[in-house]
């Protein structure tokens, strides 16, 4: 089994993740459950994450491997994980996460019991500073809840176990057209379930996402909602084929986006009249997402990671 950790200019976060993860691999190996390794995939051309891998390698007992992926973007990094993994199981974690002490054993037990194509665990946000009232009222960073065993049509890759026998049989890869927008994981897992694979939720397999201060503001949340709207349309369109499908998706998201903008605007107005911040915050998020859906239907995809990647690569 391979636990893949894509990383880019987050050495402090990477060190925290590996410190929590490596002991779990040792416990798994000692218990005879699975022989596992951590694969750090660095997307920094300068190899900035190598120092962390080198620092922790002596205590990793050969279970930590570092590779450099020169092609920019998340899709290339995730495809590198598919290429490097030589066992049956591949697990993805983000470098800003920290797994709970029993996370790995719980994921493996869920997969062993059900034999599903994928297992997706719960992600809990941890905040560096206290959130302001708008973020709390709008339930920013609060993800939908499910019950263990629920089937999901598509998921992200920030706490995901994949059965590579199924992935290879279906010939799945992460779409590099979404390298800088995100959504490559949603498209991949949509194709997985449409190909007959099952994704099961495991509520007990918890990882903690550490949210930095620069994301805890209204502007970042609304920009992410807009980006999500553009990406959702693109993923839905790429998940099918043919001009009729593309036209149908564009119309669906155009109309859906208009409805969200109108409905969200009404909720904002209601919130301002009644003094209910919950209505204002959730209404503004609905407007931003709806605007993104309309933009996506018009052929625009917000490239959230392009400027960030270019700036860091030139630094």
C-alpha cells in the first residue's frame, strides 16, 4: 500500500503530517495488516520538500520515499502517485492535514470488510485563529455529514483510499485539463462510480485539515464558491461525451446558476431586513456559486492554482 502526500511549499505542514502518519505505518506493518510506504510527491521544481523527507527518513525504517514531479498542477502529481504505487491500495492525503491516531487502521478495516473500489473518510477543519461571525453563520469549512457505509457518487482526494485493481481495470487517470482549476479529483471519482465502482463513506476515519489564517475571510470563501461553480460545470461536462451532452450540461448550469443568484440575492435581502447574519452569509455564498455556474456554462473556468503556482515557482 502507498500513502501519497502531494506537497508544494508547505514544509511545516508536511512535517506535522508525517510525524503523525509514520507511526501508523509502523503499527500496521507490525500487526501484519499491510506493508505500506509514504510517498511524498513534491511539485516544487526546487525540491523544497526534500529536506523534510531527509530529516524524517532515518526514523521511517524505509517506509518514506520522496519523488519530485516537475509537471505543474495537481493532476500531474496525482497521476505520478498512480504510476509510482505498485501495490493494490493507494491512499491520498493533503499536506495540510493530520490523521487521527487510528486513521490508517480504520481505513484498511473498512476496505477489507466491504471490498469497495474506494473509501472516503471524514475531514474536520481546525482553525489557526477564531473565525469571525460571518464565517460561522455561513458554516464555512463545515462539510456534509454522512453515515458509515453510505455510498457517494463523487468525492475529493483529501482522505481517500483507492483499490488500484479497479482503477487500472477502468483505465482511469486524473485529467490534466483541470491542472490549475481543481476538480480533477471529482471528475476521477465520478468516472470511477459511473464505471461500476463503489465509494463508501467511513465516518470513523478522521483527518484534521489545518486551515491557515489567510483563508479565514469572506473574500476567500466567496472566491472559492465562485470557483466551485465554474469547476462543477466543467466536471459535469467532461464526465460525459458528445455535443448533445455538452449543450445539455451548459443549459442545466446556466439555469441553475441563475436560480441560485436570484435565490441567494433574495436571501441576502431577507437577512439584511431581519438582521439575520445566517441569511446574509449563506445567500452571498449562493450568489457567488451561482455566478460561477453561469461563468462555467459560458466556457470560463477559474484557474485558482495558476497564479499561486506561477508566483511560488518564480520566487
